[in-house]
């Protein structure tokens, strides 16, 4: 924040509407008419049309240059700030008087704070510092959540220079006990943390303690130019591990589920565990596949997410260690562009317990992601990858934005970003989209 001048007579001057008719004290020290002045004008009060137009029209009548401008409206309450360089002291004084009276007519409050040239130069020099986006997500966001998060940022030398609510407005009569709402605040922070690993560890501890999600990303051009989103399927796009459902139909559900869990936690090699599970499915009737497909449930927020991505022109892909039969079913329902999964071998209407071709494991997923990025003529930084299991880590690590979604502890700890408290459509918040931007809103 810019420092103000130290002179008592040049400290911040604040007029309320009732004081306008009084004699205005000078806000500048006595000096020559040709001395340059830097002035921060802050206007607040009930929002109304054409406030910015009125102020800038006044400024346009004087030799001046606008150095910075920002505005926020919270519940119809306006806060407008303009940093102005006046070429002459006399021009500044005249502008102050005219802005003051114009805002009085609109029943708005106005502050004028002179800024030293040294403070301004120091502020400009901060442009070289790194910028980050910190996204706070939860079913609800409390004052404690914000206090704890912002304290961590301050402790690591990061300064917040903007914050925005991305989620929609919350009705007063919303029943918090239903736990189906969603809230998101995005913070823009500037600075170079001394130890990024310690910063992320503090975020992880806070997330677990307060049951919120915190994403920390570099604020760069890639965040605004991503074009491809690759998804795991089972327990990501759909609320099931299909191989477990097939196993239940084959009467070996508990045995296969135990192997699946161990593999997803990273305790077993995926290919070996996959072969063991597949062998247990031998002899399953082909008709069971259609029955299970018809009963699949999509993950919370999945359809909303896909509708938005499609509307915005993103390409989407399924990269799954599951099966093509179900991948094509999901692809058709959601309108996705690509699907890569394992092909079940079926002979004479029976599952053989084998797959046709190479198994899609973690390394194969990462390879497919690279191939798709190349096909779409984009960089890996422009790719988002989403998954929940240990076999998703390779593709999460090579994508520009890798997100562990409702993931196992090992996966969540290893991924750069994680979403556990909200549905799949919370990914849109990490992309910087607001609820009002999202399809169907």
C-alpha cells in the first residue's frame, strides 16, 4: 500500500456531506503552482450510476494523468479509488474542490490522500515480484477460514492486493445443515515466498483442520489460456469403480474391491493388481455391462462442468484405467472429445479375464496426455488433468494444472492442487471462472 506524506497538514483529509459547506482545509503544504502532485482519491457510499464517469470527467478538465484505478461493489456499497498525478499544484486544488462538490451532490464520501514520490516509486518497483492466485473453497467460508489463510500468506511474505468472490450470492434462508452449498474466494497475492514447500505444508494443515480446500497457483498467462482437460473416469467422472461393480456381479466383489483400494492407495503396482482383478472376472456374461452402465451415477458437479467447458470451447478427454465400454458410454452422455481406456476381451458373450492391447496405466495416461496436447497444438502448461488414484499421479504431474479430486491421502499429498470438499465443477473456480460465467447460471 502506498505511504502517505508525513506532514500534519498534508495528512488524509475526509469530508462528509454535512461538512461540505465549511471552509475546506488545505490538503497540500504551501508550495509553488508548478509542483507536481500525486493524489489518491477514494470514494465510498451507496452505489449509483455514473460515479466513475463524473469523477473522471472532472479530472479530464485538468492537466493530470491517472496512474492507477480500482473499484469494488459489495452489497450495493461502492468503493472507488483513483491515483492521479497532477502536473500543477493549482490543478490539484481545483480538481479536489470540484470532485468534493460533485460527490456531495450524490451523497458520497470522499477522501484525498497525498502520496510521496518516493512511496510511489517504491510501489512501482514491486511490479517485479511474483504474482500468485490463492483460491479458498468450501461448502461455506467463515471469518476464521479467511483469517487463518491470510495470516499464512502474511507469514510467508505475500501481500494481498485483491480478493474476489467467485461463488454466487448466498441466500439468507439457505440451510447450512444440508451441506450442499459451495463458496469460493480468490485472492491475488504478490511476493516471493522464501520456502514454497513450507507454504504448501501450512496450506495442507489448514485445509485438514478447517475442512476447506486451498489452491495456490502462479498467476501467469497459461492460467487464462488452457484448452484441454483430461479426466480419470472411475471415482472422478462417475461415483463408482466399474471393475468393482463388475466383480459384485461376478460374485467376487469383496476380493476385487480390496485389491482396487490397495492399488489406488499406491500400495500395489497397477498392472499387477489389474491383472489379478481381471482374472477374477473370467466368465462374466456380457449382458452385465449394459446393466451396470445404465446405473452409473455421475459425480456431483460433473455435468455442469462439462456443459461449461463445452460452451467455452475446451477439448475434453477420458484417460482411464477402466474400460472403453463404459468410457464410450460416459463420452456420449457428456459430449466429450476423446476416450482412452482398456478394451475388455469378450468371446462368445463372456468376459475372458483379459484385455485387448496395452494396459492403460499411469505412465500410459501421461503419454496420452502429451500426445493429445501435441495433437491440439498446445503446450503442457495449457492442459488440466484430474484424477483420484495413484495411477493418475504421472498425468497430474505433467499437466499445467494437476488436480487430485476427492483423492486418496497419498495422491492428495503428492498433487499440486486438490479438491475434496466440493463437487467436480469446483475446478471452474481454479480456472478463475465465476458462477455467473458458468453454463446454466
